[in-house]
C-alpha cells in the first residue's frame, strides 16, 4: 500500500482509505461479521485511514470500528468521523443559521458521543458532515471545534462538502480554518480539479475523496434494470430514469478505457488518485473481498496521462440531479 502525506497534519496515510458508511446500514442488509472481516482485511493490506460518521446507523459504524481496534495494537490507524447538523434540511439552506444547526453545546455533546462509540480519548479528525457557503463569513462552529482542539478532544478539523457544491468552503481553506476537506471527485464530478484541489495543496489541507464510484455506478456492475433493496439509499439516488442515463454514460467510459485498465472500478480509483493534491480515496468496503480488490489498486502502476486526458470528456454536470432531470 502506498502512502501520502495528509496535509499540514503530516500523517502518512494509505492512499486507499476505508469508507465505512455501509457498516452502519443504508446500503441494504449488512452483517457486522462481514463488516469486521472487511476492516481486518483492509488493515492487513496496509490501509490505515478509516472514514465514518455519527449519522451512519446512529453510531453503529463507529461502534463496529471500535470492535476491530483492540486487535490492531501497534498499528497506527487514523479515524475520521463526522458530526451531522441538528435536524433540518440536508444540505442546509442559505437561510439556516449556523447557531441553530451547529450550536456549541450540540457539537460538544456529539464529540463526546463519538469518543464513546469509538472508545478513544481523542478524535483524529472531526468533520462537520455538511455545510452551506452562507456560513463562510461567520463560521462559529469551526471556532468551537478549535476550542475542542485546544482541549485535546480532537486533533484535526475538517468539513465535508454538500453534494451540490464542491467549492463551498474554498474561502475557509484560504483563511486557514481547515486541516482537511472531504469532497466528491470522480470521473463524472471533476469540478474540484479547477480550484479546490490546487487550493488545498497550496494551503496544506488534506483531501479525502468520497463517492469515487458514484455510489457503485462507476464500477460498471449496474444495468438499467438493477434493483436496490428497500433500505438502500440508492433507490432514491438512482430513481426514475437516472439509473438508465447513468448506465449509458458508464458504457461510454468503458469504451474510452478499453483494455488500458483491468476494470472500471480500478479506473475510477486511479482517476481520483491521479491528482497529487488527493491524500486518500475512501472506497466503500462491505466485505473482505471488496477490501482486497480496492486495496490492491494502490500497488498497480498509476493511470497514464493519456487515459486521464481521455476520461476528462466524461465530466457530467448534474446540477439538477437531486431535483430531477
């Protein structure tokens, strides 16, 4: 497993990280035994960065991770977790008050909850799970996190981008507020390459890439008739004709790749890793086999410049995706 430096925090993290959303549910049935097997398989292969969130199964994902840690004594594992905003629209609207969605007492309560779930004394990286750029002028929640940082409760401070706005906190990076950002960056969503990624590198901000497979579509395993379980959030994500339109675009990507990479999942991971600003790519891993296949990509030759250039034509501006066509 290759490693990369995680911004100004200076951590040496595995370039393939463990995305732990599914460990808490939301992606169809998930057995904790499979989750633990996936975690141990990834950690055995050199993965040392895990991303989770308090909202993943109301802490279930954090608690499953905590079960795996006692068996990894001596192995430095970095765990990033996230605090959701107080109840309200997701993502927050420009009219929401940061004092209502991320009040100081609430943030402190949630940090203590994550500490208990993970059974640790300090959180490596604490991220706010979503945001609106309307708060950039007065990011009081980040000031609270700085207090928690000075108290030794957390080491690093990060934000996770709202789904529709990958440049929501570029100004906060310029202002030195953030140690890390978590962004959507994949073959379809290429907007971060324009400004966010160069800014992060310039200001020493660690970059966590999520949704590298576009919720599974960019692995090439879906067709227009693929059905999702009732408790799988992708029933809504790919609702209506979204799945069919996505599959058509994935097939065009497959034609561009041809035989230059082993498969589309490998292609998706290598595309995200191509940027030197990216610190780690968190791939979802629900079982040991997925963990082995994702982690193995790190040991392969990087994507060629020619293929990366060819894949840029598949950028897909989906500004209206979440509202329909």
